[in-house]
C-alpha cells in the first residue's frame, strides 16, 4: 500500500472522536497535519447526507418515470456501484496524502494544467450551487403556496436560502457532518411514510415501461454525472481522516448502500403520484411541514458541500489563505446563474458534467494505483502533458458517445473514463519500463 498507512480498522477508527477543526486557512495551501486527522465517520455523514439532496430526488423521479420501475432500479444500482468504486479510490488518495483536490491537481497536471482543472471544478461547483438553490426555490414556493397559502416568488426563496447557505459555509466544513446526522434520519422517515402511502398506487405500466425520455445509458450517465464532482472532490474531506482504508470504506458504505436506497425510495412516491420529486409528493400526501424540513436540510448540505469545495479550489488557484471571501464570491455568482435559468437545463447540465469531469477521476485513480511518479525516469513535464492529453481524449470520447457518433460502452461517462484510464495506464507502464531499462 502506498504511503505506508495502517490497514482498515473499522471498530477503532470509526469510534474515534472527529478532529476536523476549521482553521482560518482551512489548509488551502498545505497538506493536513497528522494531528488534525481523525475518524472516518465524518466522511460517511457528509457523503450520505448529500445524497439526500433535492437534485437527487428530482433525478430519481425522472429516471423511474423514463425507464419504469424495474429498469430504473437497475440503472440506479449500476450507477451507485460504479460511483462508489470511483469515489473509494479518490477518497483513499486524499487520506493517504492529506492533500485537497487542488494540491493533488498540481502534482498530477502540473502548475498550468492544475489551473485548468481548478477552474473547471470551481465553475462546475458554483453551477451546482446555483442549480441546487434554484431547485429549492422552484420546489419550496409551490409547497408554501399549497400548504400555507403563502405566495412567494421562487427566485426570492432561492435568494434567501442562498444567503443562509453562504453564511453557514463561511464558517467552514465543521457543520456538514452535523447537518448530515440530522438530514439522514429525517429523510428516512419521509421515505418510509411516502412509500407506505403510495406503493399501492403504482400503476402497472410503471412497473414495466416508462416514457423513454431517457435511455438506460443516458440515465446511468446522468446519475454518475450528478455525483461526479463529488467523486473528484473526495480528497477535500478525506484528507482529514487518519486511515485511507477507513476513508474508502466510509465512502463505499455511503454510496453503494445508502445512495441507491435513497434514490429508489425517493422515486417511488414521485412515480406513483406523478410528481416531479419526493418533496412535492410528500406535500401532496399531506406531509407539508416534514416535506419542507426535508427540502431545506437536504438543499443546505448539498449546496454547502459545493460551496466549500468550489471555494477551496478557487482559494488555492488565487493563492488565498482565507476561505470566506471565496465562499461569498462563489455564492454571488451561483445566485446570478440561478437567476439566468440554470435550473431549466438541469438534466443537460448533469450530462455535461458526466462527459467533462469523469476523465479527471480516472486520471487521479490511475496515477494513484500505477502512477507516473517522480522516480519513474520521465520528466515532470512529460507526466503532466500525458495527464492533460488523457483528460482531453476522455472528454472527446464522451462527447462523441453522447452525440451518437461512436461509442465503446454505449454510456458516455464510461467512454470518457475508459479512454482516459487507458492512456494514463499505458503511459505509466511505459514510464516505469523506460526507468528500469535506460536502453529503451
């Protein structure tokens, strides 16, 4: 195992008290010291908590509506397993090095390539924040009108919620775990109530076929795309965990187990009632106040996680040591994007993320497992150029697949992952071969 970390010790590590303390610098420019690392429980609650967000509720409803219950469940499970596998590697990498994604991107892509990576990640996360508060407003406003006869503009709801989320995120990442500890049981109760009240109402057609608005491959790509940023930014949180194996195990538990259960269970009430998401379905069932509570908490943790990591990338990009100015700026930009209609292109936005960003995850993983290390005998610039080339080729492969021109797996996200991983693997093996035999 790289970096000489201890093996996975579930009982002892998961019972240790969390020690992720926010500092004025939030370690934007350096690895987290050993003394500030602690339990992997924090990773589980953050990751599982963000799966209880409104974007996931909307996406699960669309997948089940498009594919029907059986095929929709199959697509969700396949996506969750793939997501868990990828995120486990990136989470392990963050805990093994103590580095955030921004610092790791410099090591892998070089100083100039890292600027591009941080910019793309930052823009994606700001966009994700805007999409989340936009969905919050468009869902909460009708719920308030239907339940309490309060007629408030969706944009006003989004703006007020966004301000609160920005203020909370300025305080650092310490609150994310606590929000996750609250939102998970609240959403679980909502899911149980929704399924119990609607299971009998599922139409027979929904069990076998749907509207076919999405293909199976498109649904898988959209679902992975909905968390692909989370896959890539896992190091931002796992760097605070003492054991790399514990960090990977916590992510697998959250994504391979909790994620598909949440997605399937939240989609069933929506499918049965013909509603666009779980929250609106709960409102229709008469659970107005619990639905609003689920809505606010889920949007809060999801948007806060986006703001935190996006601001961390921007702070590292601009060499800032204080996080709150970047959180504030990202929040303002995300709000402007929401007013510009980002929410209207939500699924398209997910599909775009599913094409552009997965190659970065593949590059991080291959560099971790095989690597183009400094002692491989190749110049640093050569390693960085290979990583950038792999990213470009992976993005092109995913785009060609999405356009229907050519495809390796029929799933655009997988095409991008596969092409980038192959290029990095071949280059890594060749680098090790030339290092061991100078005659080559």
